[in-house]
């Protein structure tokens, strides 16, 4: 690394010190991460931002929420913040579900990335915090997070706090993901009457997730980019039925389910192992064939009325 000297206003130094105190990081770590995030941010927004005119004022920032993802509306673009956490899963003595730590990191990173990608944003940063020691447990989990993040081009993956003061006998950690998108690319409330509704993946939780075939995050990103695909809704521990109810409350549409469903719509989908997809009904057969070709578990479950 090379040294870089900067002159910044006192109020920015005060803000940096505040963040350092909250997160247990040095000034250098905060500034370096901020620069990496900003550069990746500009790469994703292309010509969209004028560097000389980019300013942030509280009055220009509106915060919305889509499901469990926070959306920062910064006048011309959005920053998305999603998170997830895991507890009692790992290889420690009191863990209930035993799983390889690197695989755990990949699964949980994929959960956060799914929330960001499903809304049409590009993930640019992952931040992890561990309630375990770094070596060996946290390090192995972090390796898995890095692998999954790199698969969709996340350049900045930060390892935050670890527990070095006390010995732990149960694994727990959290991940925060940050994504950016131009306003016109945010994918939300696009569903229409007559849309076909599909389910990608199967509801899985606990040991069912370990070693099973989950939705490939790269393939998911490709599906998000298809023009006839409307809304993509990750399903979590409340199950498919609850997500359908929430969808109806937000959109005033109803989903007419087929009679012979071969999937448990009340079962927890754990770390977003299932995703609801709405799309233009004219492409129903094409979408089904595309998923079959890419060896993705897909099933048609109904229509929007």
C-alpha cells in the first residue's frame, strides 16, 4: 500500500472518529473502506453522478423500507441496506446445527445478496461482525462470505468485530450488505393483473440447507435482468403464504393459487432458499424452459388477479 495524505474539514474528522468509536476501527480503515465503496459506487452509476456537485444533506435523504431492506433515496439514486444473522449454527460445542463454517458464510452472504439483487441493485459491499473469535471460526466464515461475494463482483468485503475477550461455545454472526442502483432500475411493485407467479427453490431450514442445492446467486442475477420478469420476493422464515399476503397488502393484487400445489407454502424458507417471481404471463412457458435449461428448481403456483 502507498500512503495518501488528505485535508478534510473538522466536521468530517469528527464524523470519522464517531464511526471509528462505534465500530472499533481505525481512521485509516474507515477512510480506505469509504474510498473503495465510493469508487465502486461510481463504477456502478456510470455517468450518472457529477463529482463536483455531489453533496449529501439530511434534507435530501429520504429513507424507505421494502420488506426488510432499507432504501436510502439520495435524490438521483438509491442505496439499499440489507442484513441477516445466524445463531447456534456452526461447529462449536453448543451449536444446534453442525455445518462447515465456510459453507455457513456462503449461505448467509447469499441470503443478503439475494435481498439486494431481487430489487435490481448491484451489491457493492458486505460487512460482517462475529460473536466468535477470529481464528479459527470467524476466519473460516469470512472466507465463505468472500467467496460468495466475489461470485457477483462485490469488491469490498469488510471483517468487522470479533469476540476476543471471552471464549465462546456457540457460533453467531451478522452480515450487512450494501447495494446501489439508479432510480429507474429499482425493481419493486412491477407486477400486473394476469402475471404468472413462480417459485424458485424449495423451503429449507436447519439441516435441510446443509449440503443441498440452493439457488445459484449468479443465475439469480441473470434472471433479475430479464425484461419480462417483474417482482422477485425472497421468502424467509415466515414462509410463502405470508409473503403472498404481504404482497397483496402492498399491491392490492391477489394471487390465485393453483389447486394442486406440490410445495409447502407455510414452511420456513430459512436463509431465503425460496424466491417468489412474478412475470408477464405471455412468457410463462419461456421462463419455465429457461429455468429447466439452467437446472433451477422452479414451479408455477398461480396467477395475479
